[in-house]
């Protein structure tokens, strides 16, 4: 049955350890590739139940690459591979005799992937022991935990989520799939590097963006309180309970009748906020009390016909307090599960707070294929995450997951006995290819994408494609349902390089133009629940009637490979954070808190959408069949929690670090103060013998946990961060100073130079002094995917919505008079507002 999957016949050698490398290979295996995972003698370097997830659908063998026999066997498998994956420090695998460059010289079709912790051209950090925690500490994760942690005085903070590996996994999987697509046309492979630190920075793009002189209307109550405390020299000592009163009433947690909690997220959408109040029985009451409802939120505030409006974020404190008090009283009248059903059935973003263990066993997840059952040899019947991406009509096949298999070299040779044959004669391309080697061909040159998405995840999926040469037309309605904070500010990062058309595609004239756009497109993308597909004219039958070769991609919140009871529920990043256990882990079960990084799941869902499109393009190029690609925030949550998103009968309590007091996993992997800053020490029991060699730590190996933590803390306080980093690095023990994103941005920013910054190491930011908004803007570069042969485009900054409306319609052969008539009748618009950012 798996022979029908898109990557059937692709052979993959997986040298990866820990998360990122094996996770990329897992995704390829889930999609039908033949994957041989190679461990050193004795098994994985990371001994964890998560390996049962990461190595499913693979054949696992052990080889000693330090011996000639083991090396020769590995090279034999590499000789019949389409893709080879590793995630060691730069040069380590080559030092063991597996030289990617030599292998590609022998087989030009070969695609090789390296996922190091830090970039190979990062001379400062490339040799560090780049564990997940070390990368997070260095990249601002533990120092930039958002307004909540800042107000509560929690700095630095800790999170056990493997965000760096999660972002690197989707980016690297996408890159490999795009390289496969390009290989089908050119007959040539590539070498790709995706540093985890760089991928992490792209994932944290909403935390690192700076827009100078942003109008006051976009400052939240938390920002006002932070500014007030700084102005008056007050401590940042807000309690969790006090913090809730600085949160927008449509963007916060409420206690319910059953003593459990419910998270509401509908602050910036007029219809969602209104429905929320109606379901709570508060709408008419608030209208009677004078709650304004401004018609055009894109006007300057000075021109509004009210002091605020429903569906705008942030609300002023007066109305925030009034609404919050009423909602607190309303929510205690029903259980969290009852509210979840009400919100879901009425099209309102909101969800109960639940633990990861509850998430894995949730009936919807099991029914929809977001959770699958795998009979693992070591753990028995095991709940595991379903596939990260899928395709309509292939749900059953993709959910038919095989447990990891153990074998030997001969088993691996047999598995690789079939290899996908080239569709082009490579020899005939040698001369032509030699002429093209210097021009860095773009993987998606000539591909046209029609983007119907909104907010973060959807627009990021199409923006991701643009960096590889895809031409993206962003089609939005003539009147936005989102306020400018969501509708415009978020677009600074997600709409780079796109042309913007504003049009009502549901009018008769709009439908005709929409069909013309579909005819010229290779891909159509939307983020919406399944129930909206037919109403928007995006059914398979209609799209194929217009363009039989068009690929349709849909992202949503609760979707899985199969239907479930929550399939049509809507929601955002925060909804799945609450429902999947991320917030309960981050803040604590009784004080759940949103994971601090904006777009924690959203941005990665966008990358996963790009991955699904890349695989669909490869499949279409190879077979002629245009698939309907899918992913969801729910499946991305499983990847973000890959260390914890599994369950089995003998598993102990889910006792990973959680809450605001957690500063690490244990005394050897923990945040400590030094004489001049904060250090993350990331060691293990295996390192205790090495610690004993240092006079500062003698006796550490015989201490109990509490005494060991005290001994280490006392020693580290006596020297600087640099002293300890140099000391520990010489001993190959993980250690890094906790840096902030602001520090990284100050050190690694440059004036925009038309390059993607991959030549600058692990970190690169661009300053746009002449941004189309008129406001100087600094953003992280699109630099984490680094092919050796293919090119990457430094995308132009986001244009104002509607800027390209006339140009797009002219391309469709409409006359100037016809275009003007469409504008005059409101079918087409050239902007939501006069200003790029309303003030």
C-alpha cells in the first residue's frame, strides 16, 4: 500500500542522531521513501523513547564507521542512495570517511543534507557541542520569553520544547523535496546545509522584527505597563494572577465550572469576537452599555466614530476590564469541554487547556490520524504522532505506520535493491549543465502560486516558496475582516516578494478573474477548515475543471489525514498550544501560559505547507498527477513536542520540566549565573568523570542532586561566562552564554544588501531603511536553507496591500478602462487604507 505514496522508490541513508536529522528522514519515510538509519555500535547516541517515533518506517542497522569494514558498508549504501542525511558538527562525518562531495562527483543525482547545530562558516561556534539547549541559549530563546515573563521578572526562562530542531526539520525536509523536484527536471542533485541555529532564528522571526516608530495604537496593555515600570524604576514583579488583568479579554485564559481552564483567542477578527460574546450571552448587554463597533478599522483612530471597537486589538483598558469581568462570570457556568464544543460549533477560536498526555489520547486525534498506534518492539502498543503532511485520498496509507525494524547490512542492501531511475539522460546534460553551474538555478523558477491565505501560517507557506523563485500572487478581499495589527503588521514577514491583488472573488466578475488566475497557476493555497472549501469554489472538481494540473494546498487548525469530530473547528497557533499541552507545560498545569514566542507553531506550519507543496510538485513532475496537499497546526504541535508526544502502557508520569521555576532538566543541564551573566550548562552523567578533573567541581560525582546543583552554582559564580565557555568547550562539554535576540540583532544586522546572509554565519539580519511602509524595519534573513548549487532570492519587502492590483489584472489582458470599472464598483481595490500602517 505504501508503494503508492509520493516518495516511493526514493532511497535515503540516515546518519542522523538526536532529533533534527532523524526527524527529516522520518518525514521522508512517512511519505514512502526507503530509509536506512545507521547507528554506531551499541545503538543511538541519544537513548530515549522518542527514537521509536523518529525511526518508524525505517530499517535501523549498526555500523562502526571508525573501521574500514563499517565505512565500506556505509559507502556501499550511499552509492545506491538518492538522499543522504547527517546532523553532526561540520566535517565530522567527512572525517569518518563519508565525503559528500566525492559521493556527488560519483553520482551527480545525489542529494546530500547536513543539519549542523551552527553553520559551517560560523568560525566562533561551529566546533561547539551544539545541543538543543545550547542552540536555544545562544539564539535568544531563553532570554526573550515575551511580555508575560518580562512583567513577572522571569529572565532568563527555560522551555523544554525542541524548537530549533522542529524548525530545522521542516525547512530541511522542504529543501530536500524541492531538490528532488528540481532533479526531476535537470537530472542534478545538490548539497544542502540547514544550520539549526539559523532555522531557529527564522522560526522566531516575529520576536526579532523591529519596526521603528510604530504608531501608539498597536501597543498592548502589557507594553504600557512595562514602559510605566521602567519609567518609574519599578520592579518587574507582577504575579500570575495580576498578569491576567493586563491581557486582552479575547486573548486570555478563563477558569470554567469544572475547575479547568479555557483559552480564548479571537481579539482581531470582528466576526469571531462578536460570536464569542453572543455564545457567552454578553453581546446585547455590552452593546447596551455602549461597546462601539467601528465600521472601518483601517481609518486613523482620530477618524473613528467610537473610542474603540469590537474586533480590534488591543482594546483600551477600560473596555478590556469591563468585558473580562463579564466573561469570567460567564465561563464558570459551563465546563471547559462544553465551552470547547460551543466555540468549535459556532466558528470561534478557543480551546480547553489540556496536557500532552490527554492530547495524545484525544478521540478526535485518534479518529483523524493526528495520533496513530504503532506496535513498537521495545514499548509495545504506542501512541505516536500521525504524519506531518498528507494528501487527500492517501490518509489511510499515510496512517499505516510501521514500527522501526532492526536489521543488518544485508537487509539494508535488499531494501535499496530498487532505486528510482532517472527520467533524464544525465550524460546528454553534461555540456548544458556545465554552462549553468555558475548561474545558481532556482528550484521553483517558473512556478506560479495563487495565495488566498491570511494571518501567519498560510502566508508563510507561500512566502517560503518565493525565496526559491516562485511567483506568488496574494489575493485578499477588498475589505479585511482582521484589524490592522493582524492584517498588516503580520504581513511584514509573511508577504515579502509577493504581488498583492485586492478583489472580491465571490462576485460574478471576481469569479471570472479568479478562474483566469487559477488557469495560470501551478499551486493554489488557502488556510481554512474543510467546510469552507466548497463555499469558496475550491473543490477538487471545480479547480480541476479550470486547470487539471493545479496543485491545491490547504492548512488548518485541527485537520488530520482523516476526518474527526473537530475537523471543521477553526483556530490559531494559541488554540493548539492550549489544547496540546504546550501551555500547561510552559506555565504549569494550574497556571497555564502561552508559549512566549509569537508564531511558535504558525511559522513552522507555514514551512510544513511549503513542504507539502514541494512534495506535490515532485509527484506531479514524476507522475503527472496533481495532488491536494495538507498540513495543520495540530500536526505541527506534535513535531514541536516530539520529545513528549508519545504514550504507552509502561510510560511513567509526564514529568518533563514545566512552569516558571524550571531552569533546566537537572543540575547538569541548567541555567546558572556567572560573575558577569547567565550560562547554560548542558552536560550529563557521562561527563561527571570529566568534571572531576576540574578543581572547581571535585566531589560533584558523589553528590546528591540538590548538593550537586549548589556545588555547580557556587563554582560558576566565581568566573565569567567566557572563562567557563572556553573551559567547557576544551572538554567537549556543552556550555553557552544566554544571549538575547536584541544582542544578536545588534551584532549581526547590516543594511539590506540584496543578499540572503547565508555567508555571514549562523545569524544574519537586514535593516530596510526605505521599507515601503515608510518605517525603518529590521528582520531576520531568509538564510537557513543553503544549497551549494541552487540559488536563493533575497525577497523584496512586503508591498502595501493592493499595490499590484492593476498590474495583475493587466497581465490577464484586462484593459485600463475595464480595470477602472472594477475598482469603481468595488470588485477590485487598490488598498485597505491610504497609509501602509493606519495610525
